């Protein structure tokens, strides 16, 4: 009478269950579309075609996905250490300051491939430092990281507003943003990759940060599952008591984990700032940090899952924009409802269908759920 | 045997693919004490949970008093006169005895009437069965033995004719257990039926009329207690012959390895849990600490292993001091040759969500053997894990399996293998065989004795008096944070039991 829930084969655990959850989310979303008097099937077609139908759509989807990969990884790194970093939003926002300083200083003198590494370092460093204060307070004073990171989101927002309407704003401008960067701080687009496959792209912001995001996903995997630091983080995340027993110091683990998390959040800012807008504007993060929480949960805190979940949310953003354009009855708010349903079913209600699927698997073949293997025969 | 109080016919129950109960047939005679024994995971608790309405059988029939019964919820069971006393008490700590007894069985919307009614009923029950408890005492202020009595009263108050007790003596001193058995005897004399679930065979022999043995979900035998032996029952439980008593030679104790002087430890609430304790452990001996759970043993272990900071006192390891009141760290102590098998393997000794091989380096993950720069040396870790799986016969033999999927005995072996294979000078072990099946107990005891014979100093803390007596070369008894006596392994259970109950300690204080 150990665990009533049997283990599922990995493909069902990581593939089938998320797909079922997603499917149910779309069915319920379909009813909502029906409620406002539109055809849900047509809406689904528009959404998917808008995201993946044309080259431009794909490029936009991947552009949004890039942002979500960074914030998703940020949340996941902290979560592996048992810390709920709600501050991704603020860490990304304040990192815009680091990027602005690098870009405004060097965009006239250095080529992009020199500005970019400097900006990466600046973004990661500012994001990490912004996470350091809540981390220190948690490790040394026991202040709850959820509360402090939320507060730091507000502080970050206030500082950025002050800077963008004051010191960072060009004197003659009315807009609360920095001056536009010169070519030395504009990142090259990646649209040509999609065009290789024969798709046509009018103009889309997909840029080299996407590749940086994939590299970071790999590095996060390496960190969590292949390094001593990652091992200690996971131990602490699963059981602080076991960490204490193993001689892992709380301070020496919380602070680096949160700084890495903050650094990843900071790198998110590179994508919209250097890859798309070429300036730092007010509210350029616009909720991506919070979407990162959903992405991390849906991706089961695993980098591969996070990349896939980020693409899904990229699709919802891009396809949703098309949908709002094509179907006037469906407003932007409706898109938020659909996104909310995906989060609800794939995140909060993740385990709803699990027992039924397990029972199904068990009735077909007990061995596939590993029951014979785990029945230890004593000794 | 008179008419059957309960008949279970062809009960089957599966959890996913695990068949917890297979085709169980059981008849429990009215007015008898019936024991059910079996290893952990044999399906005893599942069977009783079906009888009490927590689970429903997939197939099979339950008859109570000869009538087919449908038991879907505990309320159905209570209505049929079945009461259950759980291993972990289901009491509201800050309520009085009376309030706990009527909880869920209030006879009126206003408490005043219910309480008055319950009070007279409770007095009658107490008189009838010798279950004296002050009805106005607050639960958390009562010793566990009395709390258990409240659980029994609760069941009787609800009109239980059949009483199921799940591992009732786990938290009791020997004296309290004896008292419980007298109460059960009285209940039987009054015509009640008692079902006793336990893994302690001596209790079965002492008190039951009939005994049923379960193994891997099936009912392997039912015997009249008078016509069976402990050895036969143990063999039926495990399916092979087991050694109940560890064989060991004389200890060849050497020099002092660990010296504890005037150690005082407080818990997180600031209550003194370890009070000015001093003792030595020498190389080549096993020192056992006996005591009822909660008398400071846990805090003592945590302090010596560096997990919990001590308030005062000193500890010398190999003649060199450890700063337990300041900067001592479990990692540093490990480096100095002090290995620790913690009491709580689920939350402290292991990370259940980890793969087996990841747990095999917990605490030793700083070892250069397992590292390549900042990276883990996965090959080295898994090779070591595989070696230990073979050496300690850990099953299933799969170092990539999640630790949660191993049985209790195998989990404990994972911890023991990790700590013993470091070749420590001092090994401290908390509850070496808690939640471990009989077969693995034998193996673990042999390993501990082997450590001793290699000249290691071993400290064992256990609430199982039998274990302490069979393993230890010297026995220290803890009561209320102090060591109240030291005895040799020849000490009788009665003698140790008195010490554990603090009897001598109280006399000394007078």
C-alpha cells in the first residue's frame, strides 16, 4: 500500500498528459468562443494558421517564445531550489537599464557582435543583482522570497519610470523612452532561417537572441542535472532538512540560485530591446515575467519542456493577435481568457486526468507502469 | 469458536497495478482477540481500511454478525458497530477528552446537552472497562498511553462491538503496553471483539486467541495462538526461516572514540530536550540508547551530527573537540569520520524524488571522487551506486529508479550503504529498522555488528526495546532529556521499562 499512483512511461508522462490537458483547455475555450457567437473551429484554424501558417507568423511566434524561454528558465532555476521567484518581471525590467547603458555608450563605436556580449553581461548582471537583495533577505533574515520579489517588481517599475521620463530620455523627446540605438546595437534577424524552408517573411523581429535562449536552455539543464551546485539546489529544493543533513548551507545555495534566476530574467530584456524596438521604453516587459511562471510549470521545470511551452505561449500570443484582428467579436481580452484556460488546465489542474490515464495503462499492461519493478521483495 | 463477528470472503483490492489484497478470506470469532501480522506492505492496513470503509474492495463480500454488509464510509462501519484506533491518533490536541469523544457524534445542536449526556456515558464506560481518564483533561497534556485510551473510549462511545487497533503499542512504554493488554482482555470478557494489527510477534503470543498471517497481499495462514510459535509465525511472514536474535560475539572495546560531556540541547520552542548528558563510546562497541519516543533522543542525535546547534557542552571526536555550540557543520563532521543514519529517512536521510544513485552521494557530494571540476562525475556516481546495490542486496537493483519507489527496508539500506561505505570511525544510527520488514532487519543488524567487529564505535538510538537489547553492548536509558541509567545487555525488559517510564528517576528526585 505504498503509492496508489503508479508510474507512467515517460512518453505518456511528458507527452500524452500535457496534450490531453491542452486539448481540454481548447475544448473549454471553444465553448467560450461559442458563447460570444463565433465558430470555435474557425477560431482555432485562424489561431493556428496565424501562428504557424505563414513565415511571418512563425517568426513572430518564435520571437515571443524567445522571451518566454528566458523567463521560464528563470522561474525554473529558482523553483528547483524551492524558491518561488515572482520577481522575474522586475528583474527583466531593471535589466533594461544595463542594456541601455551598454548600447547607448557603444552603439556608435562597436559592431553588434561586440556590443551584444557586453549587453548580455550587463543584462545578466543587473538582473542578478536585483535578485540578490531578496535572496539575501531570505537567506539571512527569513523574509519570504515571494513577498520581497513582488515588492521589488514595484520598485523596479518605479525606478524605470523615473529614469525613462528623466535622465534616459533625450531632451527634445516627448516619449518616455531612450533614444533609438544605432546599428551597432541592433541585433541581426534570423528570418532567413525560416526563409530557407521556402516561407516568405515580410518583416518580423525574430533575432539572434533566440539562439542565445536555446544555449541558455542547454546550460540550465547542465547546471541543474550535471553540476554540484545544481545537485545542492535540487536537494535543498526537495527537502531543506536533507540539505542541512548533507552539510549544504542555506545561504550558499539560495543566493547563487536566485542570482542565476535573476540573470536569466535579465537576459530576457535583450530580445525586445536590442532585437526589436532598439530602445528601452516604458513597460517593455509587459507581463512576460508572469507568463514565465506558467511556462515553467507547464514545462515541468525541464528546459526541453520550457522551450516547448514557450513556443505554445508564443503561438497563443501571435495567433491570438491574428484572431482578434480576424474576428471582431473576439477581443484581446478573449485571448487572455484562452491563455488563462491553458494555464488552468496545463498548470493548476495538471493532475486531473492522471489517475484515469494510469488506471487505463495499468489495465492494459501492468509492466508498462513499472509495477513489477518497483515491488521490492524485501531482502 | 462461537459465531463469527466478521467474515471477509474473497476480498480483492488493487491500487493501479499493485494488488494489495488478493482473494482474502478471514473469519473473526465473536468475543475473541484476533491478531493480524505481516511485514510492511503485506496488505494488513489495506484490509482493515476496507473493513472500516476507507477503501472499497474491488470484489468480495463482508459479513458482520452473519449479515452481508455494505461498508462505503467509516460512518457505515460505525453504524455496524466497528470502531478503529489508528496508529496515529485522530484527536484534536487542544480539546478536552470529553470534547474529543463527542466530536462528530454530537447529539444536539447545542453542545451543553451533548456534553452532559456524554459525561455520564463516559463515566459508565470508564467504570466498566477500567479505562480511567479525566474527562476534562486537555489532550496535549496527556501522555500517549492515555491519549490512546481516549481513542478507545471514542470507539466504545459510538457503540463499537468490534474494535480494530492498528499497531497500538508503537508509541507505548512496556508498562503502558501491558496496561493496554489488560484493557483489551477486559473488553474481550465483556463480549467485545478485538482485531490487533501488529508486527510485534511477542504481543501476538501474549494476548491473542487466534492469529492470521499476511504476506504480499495474501492471507497465508490462520493459527490458534496457543498452537503456534514465534518462529513459525516469523517464517510464515517472510516466507523463509529468519534469525530473530542477532548472533554476536563479545565486544572488544578499545579506546574512546566519541566523548560527550554535559551536552544540553533545546528544541526550536526553547524547551530543553537534552539536559546535561555525558557518555563515551569506545571503538568496537555498540552503545544503545533506549527510551520512549520524544524523550530527547532525536535532539541528541541531531546535536552530535551537527544538524542542530547545542546550547552547551562539549563533544570530543577522536580526542579532538567538535564545536557543537558554534560552527560545527554536518559536512565537516563527515570529513572527520562521523557518519550518521538519521531517524527520518524520508525527509532527512534521503531525497525521495531523487534517483537512487543521486541519494548515494548525499552528504558526500563534495568528495573529489564524484566531481570533475564543478561538474558531477556521473559515471563514478553510478558505478559506486551499482556496487553498493550489489553489496547490500538493494532491490530492485536499478540505480536510476526514483528512491520513492523502493520499499522502506531497501530505502534504509540505501542510507546504510552510503554511510557505512565511507568507512567512518563513528557511526550513529537513529531507528535503524523503523518501518523495515523482518528480512531486512536481520540484514541491517548483521551489518551493524560487522561494523562493531571492525572496531568502529556505533551509537544506536531506537524505540524498539528488543532491538536495543539484542544489538547493544551497553544500554543507556533516556528519560525527559537525561540519561537515567546504564545497563548491560542482560538487563531485563521490565528493568529497562521502569527506567524508560522514569520511575527510578522520580525516586531519585524525591
